C-alpha cells in the first residue's frame, strides 16, 4: 500500500539514520496525512449520485470520512 512506502518506522528507530533522512520521513508522513484528510473530507461532500457512480454507499462514505487522518 502507498502508506507503507512513505511511512517507514525503521527510519525513526534506526540511530544510524541521519537527521535529514528522519526529517524527510516525518515530512512525508505529514504530507500523506494531509492528503488522506483532504480525500476523506471530499468523500463526505459527495452527493448520493456521485457516490453511486464510484460504487460507494452513503454509509461506507460516512464511515471512511469520519476516520481520523492517521488511521488507514
């Protein structure tokens, strides 16, 4: 999954990883969180016809849209 390629916990626990590498990993994590947040908010804004077009029920959209941004 996409999050697996961006969030790599070993970078934070590895004492040999440089500061720059750790900062880049943290920044990438924040970027992914922001994108997930944005997509979930957009999903909540879709009307029933749009949800039907993409094959998602209103209930599923609400469940996904209300998840915290840090949860996959």
